[in-house]
C-alpha cells in the first residue's frame, strides 16, 4: 500500500511522533477484506507476518511516520484540555480506489505523551465491540469509522479485571474531532488553529474553500452531517454512550464508541453507559447533546465568524435532524415519505407513527423485532386476520386496531406512492434489519474470542454485514434477547 503523511507533515506542530509499541504474541485474527479492497490494500499486506513487521520492524512502513494527535474535549460537560491520542496512533493516509484519502489509525498502540499514566492499550473485548459496531452501523447506512483488521495478543492488561490486550486498525476520512478545534481555540494558539482549519479545508472540505466564507460553509456542513447522523441513531435505536466532544467527528460519522448499545426494549431514556450517572448521554438526550456539542465546536469558529452567522448555522440543526428522522421512520413503516398535500391525511400519517412509537414505549417492546415483524406481516390481510402481529403484544387489541388504521391510511397513500402492497413490503424488508448488534450477542462473541474461538465473532459479523437478508445458519442471532440478556450496560473501561 502507498502511505501518505499529510497530517504528520503539514500539522507536525500539532502532534507528536511516536512509534507503535509491540505486544507479546500479536496475531491478526480478523481482516476486513471488502474494506481493504475499497482502500486499495492487498489482503497479503494484512497477514500477520507482513503486518507485524510493517508495524513494529525498524524498517516497517507503517511505523515510519506514525503520530499521536493532540486534542481536548468537553467530557460530560466539563472542558478538559489534557486529552489526545493516549493509546492510538495515526499511521498515515491511504488513497482509496475512489481517489479519497482515508486515515489508518492503530488503536492500542502503546503509551504516548497524552496517555496520562494509563497503559496506552486497548482490550480484546472493546476492539471486538468496535469492529462489530462499525460494520453493523455501516450496513444500516449509518456513517461510522470502520475497522480494517484486528490483532489479538497474549499480553495481560489490568482493567476492572485482568484482560487481554488487542490492537485494531481503524479507518475513516480523518480523525479530526470537535476537540481538535476546541483545543487550539481555548488554549489561545491562534496560529495553530489557523493551520488546522487550512488543513481541514484543503483535505476534507474542499468545497468550502470555494465558498465566500470557507469557515461558514464548513460549519454548516458539520451541523448538517451531525444532525443527519444523530437522526439515524434515533431511527435505528443506537445509543452512543459517550458523546464527549473528543468523541465527535467533524465528518458526522459515528466515532469512538465504547459502551454503546443498540436498544433491546424500547425505553426512550435508556442509558447504556454505566458510568453516566446523570443520564446525560441517554438515548433520548442524543439529539440535544448533538446540538450542545456543535455549540462547543462553534466557539472555535468565533475568531472567523460573526455570532449571527454561527447562530444561523446552528439554527439549521433541529430541522435537518427532525426531517431526516421523520423520513426514516416513514420509510421504516413503509409509508409515503414525501410531503402530502392533503393536510388531513398528512396528520393521520403523523398520528399513526406517533401511536406506533407509543405502543412500543408503553409495552417496552423489543425495538428491532417490532419493526421486523410488521415488515413481515403487516401488509397481508391474511396475516392480520390471524393476528400475527397483535399476538406479540400485551395490548393486542390496541395493536390490532393500529394495524387496521395502517391499512386504511396505506390505501389512501398508494395513489401517491404508486406502490403495490408487495412493493411496500419489499421496501420495508430492505430497511428493517433482521440482525442487530445487541449487547448480549457482542458479549457471546467476546467470551468465545477470549477463549481463542473467533467463530462466533465471524458469524455475527457476517449476519450484521447484510442485516436485512436471511441467514438461516445464524438464525439464533435474530431472536430478541431473553429477559436476563436484555439491556446490558457497560462502563467506560476499555
Ligand atoms: P476514550 O474514553 O477512549 O474516548 O478516551 C478518552 C481519553 O483517554 C483519550 O485521550 C484517550 O486517548 C485516553 N485513553 C483512554 N484509555 C487509555 C489508555 N488505556 N491508555 C492511555 N490513554 C487512554
Ligand atoms: Mg475518545
């Protein structure tokens, strides 16, 4: 692979040169072949021997210009200037077959100047979780960083208990976080902030450079992509868990997720992060936290933009998010997703969606199974007569009535959508996943992997990579969890 070093050379004053520190008996245990192909990386280059000598050998290409980036961040609302890559290194950038540059970042690479006395390592458990989530989100059309490969080791490391160290190569457009810009602004390093912005324009926001105000154009773009991403999280029941501004990507991609969860039961104020005592990052808080974070980022734009310009940019967030969320929910329910001129009918559609969400909430119904079961059965009159949907709910009569209303409204929408019943069902089956990365499934894959068996991890990855298709050999992954497997929350420790 050809490695570029734009960040390391053009932003040399904003990072520290650090080489990866080997772990004992490292071994590549998973390679994302499809992603490697997209990035123009030969599979052989990611095999254990080749990768290990490239990462840790004196002549190794991947360690030649590796750097730890400096950033800060608002953590649980408090400004912390002392952050940076404490256990990850940017190895360089590769050019994809589409001609775009992608970062290769090694997570768990050992101590850096920003490790703050921690060990610089990542555990097998958290790297498997990150690998799985990146692929699951990507397959759901939710932008996310992704893992290129995963290395296990025999190196013991101490967390709440003794665990195994692991490493992961992560890829995304760049590792620029809100916290990069906040740091150079709050530490009054105007020159470095300028350099950082110019780097971002040149490499990541080239369209902004042509705008009358590049800063304004860039801020609008970040507000938009962040709003669209969070709308998708809400529509697909994803709880990030640690939305600190150092974990927010300027590309509007899901990033640095540790104790995340896809919901099991629909509990809107669900908190997946056991360390989040106040529920700041609860599922239903994510849209407002997204705006809070953008506001924190916008402070770094104040040397360049008038306050009214910043307010206008932030002012577009809510409409963008709500409109995307509504479109996604209509699509998931097989409903016509464009504006409806008949206001009475438009209102009926809104009420239908609201009632569905209220049913899920009141019943604490399984979020994903509920959408999948209506995709499979809602459109057939025969199925409705057999109560194939209603029988899955305690308030069966309320659900049966909802199904009847659905049919009436769908009938009124068909002249607009020009869809047949079977066409609608096909669409619903293509947007409502059968396979979802539930925490108990990740846990199953982790426990097997910790005992040297990666087959569950592999099988789960396969199902999650095409979550709308049937995978008869993995059908147990499609079942909603048993009560004692539900709502597993995790701590930040990783
Ligand atoms: P995270 O919770 O992974 O988003 O990390 C928050 C901050 O702590 C970042 O600056 C990380 O680089 C740093 N960090 C987390 N875990 C470690 C570790 N094991 N060793 C060194 N730094 C770490
Ligand atoms: Mg982080």
